[in-house]
C-alpha cells in the first residue's frame, strides 16, 4: 500500500516562514573581532598641537601627525602640509577605550553610522568622556572615532608577497556589526 503524502494548502504555504540562509556558526573563520580603534582629529597650526595633546590624553599613546598627499588649491592644501593627527589602538587597550567612548555617547548609535567592516562616530567635546576633566591648554574640542572589524584570514589581502583576493563573504556585514555591538557592549541602535 502506498502512503499518500499530504500536500500543504496554499494558505499553509503563505504562512510558512521563508528560509533564511544562515552562515555556519561553528566555523572559526567566520567569527568577527575588533581589529583596531582609530582616533583622529583634523587641524592645522596651533589647533594641530592641541588636537595632538587631546588624543594623547584620551588614549595614553603617542599621536601621529598626518600630512596631505595631494594638492587641493580651493582649500589651500599642498603636499606635505600637516592636516591632522591620529592614534591607532589594538587588542585589549582598544576595547577598554571603546567602552569609555561609548559611555560618552550614552551607548547609542545610529544605523546610518555603520557600513561594511567599520563604523564611526564623533565626540564634540572630550569632557563628555567619563573620567576626563577640562584641560586649559587644550580647550574645548572634539575628535572622531572609527572602529574597524575583521575576520580571521584578512591578512591575505594585505600581504606583499602572494597576496590573495578578499571575497565579499569575508567582509563583515552591517547586520553582523549591529549584533556584535548589541551582544558585547549593550549598544542600542536607532
């Protein structure tokens, strides 16, 4: 005797949830992590010196001066002109600083601040950071924060010898960054 399989009705098919392709959660090469946190501030002249002091105060690391590479006559920019400063932090130092910086913005971000592989936000005044007080020689100024995410194996595209391609699936998607920030830092998104 043949058993007849019951065919689902059209109404049942419409109510069934669509199948979503989920990445392999057990694959260690699919895990994401914070590669680096970059603090940056653009300025020239005396403001550049103050911005450098500010970034060194916030990060407790030496700040690097950034020089322009191109000539932009409309803005008065020429090659070799010092136009900003930045500090790059990695590993545990980066995560500890990120927690303090997220506290300054009440742990809230907008979804439009996030793109593939990174997100950025700005602080208008450094005195909003918990634990920092006003410094007279720096004054009131702000800076930008960029958090870069990565996966294991991303070094392949950075190697000088035998560099490889970096496929789209290896990049960190916007949705994955949101899930990571909600789970690790309890960040809310609007």
